[in-house]
C-alpha cells in the first residue's frame, strides 16, 4: 500500500518504520529540516525494542512534497494539532478520491479541518496507545507494546476501516476496529481537558492539583461541559468513568507526579499549547449548539493569555 | 467621642492618630503583638507630612480587649477582610446599642458580617482615598491629602452618617456624605475584581495583562457578573465607567506597571488573598439571587487553589 506519514515526529516515525518494514511503499513528510536531512543521509535510525535498526524511508519537507509523484492510498496524520491544516494543504496534490486518511492526533474536532480536503467517507479516526521517544534528528527509541483503535467517520464505511486495520496489523501495529471511536477520543480529551490546562496555569503537577479543595468541583464543571457537547453530537461519554479516570490520574503512584505535556510545552519550552484542540473545541461546538461552556471558555482564554504573556511560539 | 480603631495597621494608625490629636478618646485594637508593644512603650510614632510626631494612644491586643472598660460611640473597622469577624467578636463587649460602626475595609459584602454584631441602622460604609505606610512596629509614614466618603446603610439614618462626617472633619480627615456609597464600593471592587485575581494567577503586571488579546473579553465578562449582582441589590454600577477605569489602569504611564496587591500578598509574600471579599462575594450573592456567575466562581476557585498549592497562610 502507498502510505504517507504526515508528521514524522516520534510517533510518525514508529508507524512509518513498522509499515515500511512490512513492505508498504511509505514516504514521510515533516517540517523539521534537521530531522529530514538526517534521515535522507543516514536513514531513519531506531532502537527497536533493544535492537539498533536503520530503515531507508524517503522523507520530504512539507514545503516541497507537492511536486513529487506519489498517489497515496492511505495518509496517517501525526502532526501537532495546530499544524494539521497546513500539512493537509501541503500534501493535497498527492490525494485522490479513494485516498483514506487516518487521523491519530491528540485532541478532538480535527475532522472539521480534514473534511475540507478529503471526502467524509474516507476519513478514519483513531486512538493509539503506542509510545515513542524522539532521541534527536533522525533517531527514535521504540519500546514496548501498544495498540490502536480506529473507526470510519462516514456511515457504512466499515470496510474502509477494516482494510486499514488489516494493513496496520500486517505491520504488527495491533489495530482493532472500534464501534465507538468518538467516545474514546472524547473521553481522552475530557480527561486531558480537566487537568492539563489547570496544571499549566497553576504551575503544578497532577497530584498537587488533585489534592486541593476545589479540584473536584472544577473538574466536574469541565467534565459536564464536555458531556453536554458530546451529547449534542450523540457521542456517549460516561461521567462516572471519566471522573474515575481523572481521579486515578491524581494518584502519585500512577501518573500524579507528572506535569502534563501542556505544562512542558508552555512553561518549560515556551511553546504554544494545543488548548484549542481540547477545551477550545468545546467552546467552538458550544457556540454551534448554543450550549453554555463558561469554564472551558475561561480556561482557553487564560491559557492563550499566558501564552502571550510568556511570548510562546 | 469615644472611638475604637479596630485594626491599627497603616491606615488604622493614621485615623487613630488624627482623631486622637482632635481630642477624641481613642483606643487602638490590633493583633500584631510587636506593634502593640512598641506603641505601649514609645507611643505611636509617625512622620506626619514631614514632621516627626509621637502620639500616646492606648492600644490593646484583640485577645485582651474584652476585659477593659470602654463604651464606644464609634468603631472604625480597618482589619483585613478575613479578620473582620474575629475582630468584631473581640470587641463586642465594648459595643452598646447606640455604637456606630464605620466599615472602611477593602472589598464588598462586609455588612453581612457586621450586622450580626451591630443594629443595621448603626452601620456606616465608607470609601477612603487616604494613604499610609507602615514603616515598622509602632511607626507609620503619613503623607499627602485624602478624603473619605461615607453613608448610612439603614434607610433614614443620614443623621448618624452626618454626625460621623463631622467628627472626622474636626480631625481633618476630609469626610463627605455620599448618597450612593454602595455604588462607589462596588465600582472599586469591580475594577479590582476584573484585574487583581487575573494578574495574580498569570503572574503579570496590569499593563502586561491589559495588552493581551483576550483581556477585554475576560474583563467584560467579569464586569457583567458584578453588574448583575449590583442590579439585583438595586446598586447602580455603570458599565462604561467601570470599563473605562479598568482600561486606564492598563496604561503603563498610570498604574499599569504595578502588580496588584493580591499578587504581592500571594505570590511575593505567600499570604492568603482577599478574593472571597471581591469576586467571592459575587459568587455568594449569585447563589442568593440565582444569578449565574461562572467567571467569578472559576476565578475564586483558581485563586484558592493557587493559595493551597503555594501553602499560603
């Protein structure tokens, strides 16, 4: 199968490497020139479960990719959320009307952008539990097992989803067809949306936030807003399950001592956050469905304000 | 007149000193033992518009004041907001049914506490423009001019207010009867409520907050909540005036480069804030009047959460 990995960071490199080793025709597309140069020169290097491997995979800067001759059967999207639209523009000339697009980005609402470039029936959404570490330009570390759930967005397109499941499984990516992928994606976003922005704003780890007096009240208000927006789209989101998962994240013996990635992005690395693709989507959909979402709105505004004050880029 | 200054910090010391020099029988009540000891030993020292003066005024720790023989005609309240209830308990045995109580605390809603100790018709609310600096235990610096507006809370009690205006004016405190003191107090609290908590949370000065993209939207939402609560109590609060005053505070050439006192309290000095007496009052009154106040609620929760994370006391 002819596959574009659009966004060849840590996770994109894992998927590209495993799919290429399974004899698919893979190209990587990215915007980080140093990484592109390293892979062009030395191949994609990986510590793959302890074994040092080198995979020769073509890689292109997204600024130049439109000129190449490659007609994709499948695109796997792995960009940062704010780079998605730009990436889709860059690769649009390589898409045809049968090209399937699998979105594996963090956050929610990406289909609203993807559908501007791809027929609705060709869009697949997924949730992956694989991990990957970027060790430097052209070099990743791939350890442990993972899985991926995915589903077609268009009604009756299960065959499209199953075709992609099969390709991923041939590459050992442990894919499963999901009958409610939007629920899984909303659940993950809701857990992030109730914790990440707050820890970023308050400058604390998840456990420190979790043990404060108002944590439960704030979290419940945010979760209620996610559920109202999910309901309006007939996406089922179970409040008790979400709250239980958030509560378990407060535990210092699980992930409580971690600072969320948004804190790393903004406070540690002075980078713009993905808040618009977590709480910000709830705000946007709230306007669309005329549902009040004051906590997500205020939190999104506060994170953007903090970005501006810190001069994040 | 027999006057208790309840809370003899910088401002209480100014009022106590000026009223004592005008031949009133004044006692100071405070909780800071070092300050009390210094005044008992050396008198209240002040640099009073350039002149070094010493005023011998009795001062008591609020823990011991209940045992003294002093029947107050007037109490002027100058505590921190969170110390008010405790102070009123401490001095309650010195109050009689004619004692007038003038509240000059920052913030709003203090009458809800005062009325538990004092007949409604004896309560006066005021707003003062005087300033004062505490230079150390027993020593203040008093420069410049000021004024004070005040009004009776009980209907038809203008005579009570005017009596106090006269006593204050005899001491040079430049007092005026106000026909709408609650409007002035709400206006001041609204300006503070739209800026102080946010700068504290975001760790920035007023100008830095003011120039961010979402500042206007956030400020307007908070101001709308103050106005809704003021309306419910028939307190007039002019939106354009409030917004204009907030906007002028963003100017780096006026007070824009200052960090609000709440930022000093919490971030610099690790002290609990007065948020419950600014935005928190809007939350409390919102519940009472069944008016939704999500921005004030979330902001109050966030400031308390930050207090807990920093272990503020």
